C-alpha cells in the first residue's frame, strides 16, 4: 500500500493529496471553510458537548463517505485534562490523530484520516477538526453482530460463535498491550467488517496513562461487558472472552479479583443508567 502524503493547502490545513481535487470541488480548502460547511447529515449517536459537532458527507473523486469531527472553542478544563493525560499541549484533533497513527503502527485497525487542521488562540485551542473515511463494508458491533450470534443454533454456528468471541478477546488484548486505554470501549466503537476484521474508532480520548493504568483497564473491559447484550452473550461467553483476553486457560486469584472489579464497575454503570431511565444492554 502506498504511503499517504499530506499537503498543507492553507495555514494549518492538511489534506491527503489523493483527496485534494474532491475537497476543492466542495470549497473545503481552509479551516474557515470547514467550520462553515454544512452539506451533509448528522451521523447520530451519543449526546455531544456544545463545542463538538459531527457531519457525514459524500465526495465523488474518489467516491467515498467521510466523517467530519469539529471542535470549536473547547472548554479550558477539558483542554487542560487532555494536556495532562497526553503529557503535552495538544488540540482535540491532535489527540485523535496521534492515537490513530500510533495504534495503526501497532497493528490496530483504525479509520483512515484524510484531512485535519487546528487553530490556536494565544495559548489555548481555538478550534480544530479531523476528517476520516468510512470503514468499508463494516458496521459497529452495537448495531450488527455476526450472523452466527442470531437465529437457530447449530453445531456450525456454535463453533463460529466461539471463534468470534475468542477473536474479540484477542483484539482487546492486543489493544491494551499497546499500553493504551480507550475510555469509551463500547461495542459501538468496535467495527467488524464482512471479512472478519476488527477496527477501533472514536479515538480522541485514547491515552497511555502514567497513573492508574489498571483502573482504566478495568473501566475499558467493564464498558465492553456492559454493552454486550445479555440476551446474546451468556456468562459462559463472557468467561470465554476473558480467557481469550488474558491468553489463559485457568484463572488465578488475580484474574478473579479483576473480574470482580469489572462486575462491580458494570453494576455502577447500570445503576446510573437505570436512574436516568435508559436501557442496560447486558441486562437485556
């Protein structure tokens, strides 16, 4: 695969050279243009803070579906927290860009970045953006699980189920072995393609903690546990996932303690959601 080449078409506005023609046709040649652009649709999803916005739009040359994330005057508390966790002064965009690049280098499939840019005020971020390409032939596991997990169970389907759960555990282990923690490690942010490839998205909050790494590992696995529907994933399935995640056939005292911490965290999340009259997936 050819290496990407980004060019700076205007101050602090970078674009993959293969997409320059398509962006020029839409007038997307500067950061000002990006923040006034509204030709597209909101892809939906979770509620966003006021400084964040998302847009899905199409281009024709090459024919692609793209996702635009914009950060407009993020609050100072959020910026300072990002600088602390990322160990440097960064824009919201650069947090996601850096995570995307480093994870891809570590062998974790991530969305392809096609454009990005940032503007600073005197000291704090003014605004920034990142545009990624839609992952081809893939959907989030929250919306569509593999066919082997639905319908009448057969011996063949059971084998496929166990293979899928094993591979999901291996994917989670490979991600955590990079030293990173996601902090939104739900099925909504794990994409699965038609050819059986896993992808990780929504990487703006990904970081390598210098403190409390184990706490955030528990949180990640609890989020995955929480978002896995109870009507589909049994307790045995969840244990099978954990064994694959750890690479162990038998659990020791540490594993049992870790599992208790995950379950405790999951129950805390459930109580919060029930309080706000929301559905709890793992209890469904």
